[in-house]
C-alpha cells in the first residue's frame, strides 16, 4: 500500500468530471466522491478517462484540474472507481472542511 500525503476523509459528494475524449469532443460526466483529501479524491461513476489524463473536476460550481492516477480494472471489486490528484494544491474545490492529522507534541 502507498503512503498518503494527506489523510482521506470518507465523504460522498456529487461532482462532475469535464474533459475531452480521444476524438477531441468535450464531455461532462456526473460522478460521486468516495473519499477526499487535500491532495486528491477517489471517485465512482461511469468515466471515459484513462490513467495519465488531466481532467476538470467540478463540485458546486468550484472547479479544479486533476490528474487521473489510477482507474480500477474492469471486473475488479473497485470497477468504476478512479483516483485523482489535485494539480493545483492552492485550489480547494471541496465544500467540507478537511482537517489535517497532526501528531501531538509531547513535552
């Protein structure tokens, strides 16, 4: 299992991915988040995207650019899911508060 840069928060939020298909035609597909973090999200829904593609992700009118870092294999338990990484960490599209996990300082 990989190391996470930020803790994941289980949060189901309606969202929309935006992009261009292989023929250059624009698409907009509704998805839902399964979990979110400062650095990305895990999404579920029918998605016409592949690993390595840059997409737009819109939540309640807020938009950000994300890199598709993985797409679940067809027939797998996670089929229909994909993981995305925020390409501009200064842009926050989530409407819920994300709390960082910081270890307490012991004196």
